[in-house]
C-alpha cells in the first residue's frame, strides 16, 4: 500500500455568521459543457465514515491551479448543479479515490 504524501490543499471559508471554517479540497474538475472549473470541498479533519456536507463552487484557478475564497462563485443554475452532483457521485462511487 503506497502512502499518499501529496499535500492536501486547504481553503478557509467564512459562513454567513462570519465564522471561519477550514476545508480540504476534495477534487477539482473542468466542464467543457459549461467551460468552467469547479472545486469540491469537505470540512477539514472528518473521519472517512462521517457524513458531511460537501461544498461545491465554480472557481477560477490561478496559474498553479490554486484558488482562494474570493475566487469561489456559488452555483446558481439547477442543470449545472445536477452536472456537478453527477461528477461527485461518480467520484464517490470509485473506491480507488479513497485508498
């Protein structure tokens, strides 16, 4: 079993109450259909079997592929949200993503 030494990218989000929460980047992907990049986030420090709310946003990565909170845009379109959910479900069904 190989160790994944890649540094998990983290991002701080501020909720409606002004509280900061640290999130880990689950994965990012590009949609040719919408010609946008998307980022999916999970709260930092969760257990593998813990149920969590996954946050999804449109983002504009910098030249390193990184994003900051200021670059995250809410997904407003229902069809676009359905597409993101489908990609997420495919990711979650692939056990190799969690080795």
